[in-house]
């Protein structure tokens, strides 16, 4: 009988110790936003893509990456197919890297798209046909991924 009383007391004690974790979720506090310089562009004209990664935590943040690419830019057509980069993924050097963002700090990444199927080189002759495209960006760190909302870009002849 005494054993059951101990089990009951231990169970009640364990259940009363439940609390919400105090560790903030990174996806709520590390924000990734995208801006484009043009929402309508002629094929061959440069469109500057700018991604801002902001640290809204009350402490410094250090993100680790498995390669030198930290932000991936993609361009999709209206069907949702990736048209740039051509293979769907940027070519990255497989070298570890880190990014340190201070409290309330920001890190800005830029790229230029001229309507090509590839981001590099800028003067690539193969260009997308005129139409509606969606430019997006994604921060991909070890154990953390954040996607910026896409921008609609009209490519005209």
C-alpha cells in the first residue's frame, strides 16, 4: 500500500513540473525579407535582388552553413517550375562558413538577375521568354531554414 502512495505522489510531482520552454523559436526572431529593384523588366535589364536577414533576438546569433552559399535565389514561372538557376540549385563551394548577426543587427545579401536561366554570368545569352515570374529567396543554415515571401516580376520584350 505504501508503495502505491509513493508512486502516486511521484507522478503528481512530475506532472506539476511541466512548463513552457523559454527558448525562443528562431523562425519567429530571425526574419528574412526580399526586395527587388524592378517589378517590370525588359529581358537583359538588371534587376537587383536584395535579401535582408534580421536578428530580432536579445542576443547575438551565429548561423553555420555547410557551404559558402547562405542565401539561395530562385525564379519560378507561373506553373511553379524553377527557371533560374537552371538546375534549381546554385553552385556552391563545399566549404563551411558562419554568419554572425549582432542584437538587432541585419545582414544584406544581393544578387542581380537579368532574365537569364542562370544568375552567373550576368550576360548569359539564354534568357527566359516574356511572362510572369516569381522571385524568391531562402536562407539555408545548418538546422535552420527561412524563406522570404516571393515577388512577382513581369518580364517584357
